[in-house]
């Protein structure tokens, strides 16, 4: 028996290209995903703040307020809206746009032009990661304590010396993976698969930018050094200091 797509699989598309949004909407509908469309930034922010979506697809180039400002306003929202996973569409495949979007809190990016298949693959990866996070929150309640950092899987909260740190969904999952393997090298392939929910793409800087965001938000370790160290050509390691 067929059932309608669950509410948590509703996608918000914020893009002023009417023809593109119609094509994407039809393709996603065939994939079992329902959509709402906003053709300017103000409307996109209003919809994101007034309804529940699993993920938003946000174009950088928008009339009125641009995509980066939309991203800022969504991340500054109260409640669950601030944690809404966002996939940014970057015109011209501009690397500066990609990095800037990730630094502002986007979970992933996709340069235009893109194939419908690639868009669906990226959205499915985000949905799988969100679903896995929901399952963890209902099955695992014990916190992870590493030094002055406390991560609560049930509420998806991160505390540093009892002070809450606001992370995006992707940043939370990446930090959780590193903390679970504190003191061990976590490869870039594992990070992409387990934290971002997709295979590693060559020349993809999203992991590096997410790591940079985590370092900035977490601040230095108790000894003044880096909490997350790079292992050249391999991956990253969360430094576990002796108590």
C-alpha cells in the first residue's frame, strides 16, 4: 500500500529560476519527496521559519536579499529552524561561494549546472543523516565527555564548560564522530561517509571548512593547543589530553 511522503521528507526550494524549480519539483516528486518553493529570499526565510522541512535547497543568487543573507537569517532563527540542513546552489561553481556558504553554516553545496540525479543523491545523503540522528536520539542517551566538551546525542547539544555551542547539523555529526574516536585518526573517507552521508568527492573542501568552523566555535583546548589536528593526506584526530 502506497503512503504519502512523511513530513520530515519535505524539501524547501529557494530559487528565483521558475523553470528550474518546476523541473526540480517534478523530479523530486517522482522520487517521493514533496516540495515548497520560494522565488525570493524574503519568502524563503518566512517559509523556513513558519513550517517544518527536512532540508532546504538555497541558491546563492537571489533577487532582494541574497542567498548568504537568507542563510544568516535562518541560522539566527529560534528553535528547530536554526538547525535546518541547507544545501546551497552556487552559480558558476565559484569556490569562494562554496567556502563562504559553508563558513556561514551551509551543510553542503552543489555547483550549477547540476544533474537531477546528483541533486537527489545529495538530498538523500542529508535525509539519511537526519534520520540516523533521530534514531540515535531515541536509542542513545549517554553523553560523551572529552575534556571540557560534553556532547548530548539525545538533545543534539554540545557544551563547553557547561556553555552551549551552536552547531549546524553537519558540524554536530562531524564532532560526534571525532569525539567517539578521540585520540584516533578518522580518515576523510570515513568523515564523508559517516558524518556527511555521502562518498568522498575529489577536491571537495567541505570537510576542511566544517573542521575550520568547529575549531573556531570550540576554541583552543585546555592547554591552549588545537583540539582537532590535521593528519596530512589522511584525515583528522581529536586530541585527547591526559586528565
